[in-house]
C-alpha cells in the first residue's frame, strides 16, 4: 500500500516537472520568436532607411563603414522622418558631393580614413557639409545658406593658397569646396584643433589685384591738375 502511494506521488512529481519544463520551453520559444520578429523588423527598417539615405546606384561605391556613419547622421538628426536633408538624386551631381582623405591628419590612419559629403536641404537651394571619420566621429559640419556647392579632395603637398597670395604645399589632406563664384579649401589646423577655411584665388583674381596695386589715384589726380594748369596757362597766353 505504501509502495503504491509512493509511486503515485513520484508520478505526480514527474508530471508537474514535465508541465514546468513544457511551460518553460513554450515561454522560451515565444520569447525567441518575439526577438527574431523584432530583429527582422529592425532589419527591414534599417534596409528601408539605407535605401532612403542612398537613393541611387552612384552611392554603391561607398564602403559599409562610411555608409553606417552617414546613416547615423540621418538617424540622430531625424532626417528620415523630417526629410529636411538628403543626398542628391542627380547621378552626375552625386559624383561631386562625396570626397575622401585623411582630413584629420591622423598619422596612424590610412590615406582615406575620412569622408566629406554634401547634404542638400529640402528648400532645394541650401546645403550642409559634413566631415566624418570611418568610425563615425563627426569632425566638422557647416551649413551653406542658399548655396549648393560641390566638393573634391586634395592631398598633403598639393599647392593651395593659405595666408598669402602665394601657392604653398598643403600641410595635410583637405577638401575643396566649389561655389558658383568662388572656391575655398577646408583644412585641419592642429594648433586650434579645428577646421579652417581658406579662399582660393583664380588667375583672374590675382591679375585684378595686381592691377589695383599698380593703380594710384593720387598720381592720376596730380597728372590731371598739371594738365589743367597747362591748359589754363595756354589760354591766358592766347
């Protein structure tokens, strides 16, 4: 009798343990399914955002690290929701709004460790330039109101204008920014630990400045006064 009672109790324990294990397994499967569904939703959302950020094939050449950095700019600033800024959808222009180089002049970085890119504003006449590292660090950002420039990069040692009207070797890689009527470079200054802007002169600019330097209004005034005096004297003699 006691043996039967013991067997019944053991059976009940096994049944209870079995139910507990089954419930735990079901809960695990449910949680895992929810996690997988969330991952899939996040992946779908990320892919949709990437397609929105890089709308044309011309951006396929950008490596994944830089794409992730640009995606973070859109995400952190709410551009996916607001549509305030975007990469151009014009194929020919797309080639001129991305540039690479070691803009931070990091001696331990590779030659193209940083990226510069232009985002256009939804007013279709303003823009903003961003310089970022491959790790996603924002190096520089500036808004250009009612200007839609293009960019390219130059390497350390290339000739540029800095603090004078003489071309000098660039101390580091930098970004050339082309506006409609002017051109500037963005260059990292290790002393101020910031990026600075330097105007770039054309041959016409230099020629015009030289002509202005050679022109002295006071000499013209003296010549005019002398000519007037000579004319007056001649009139009196007559």
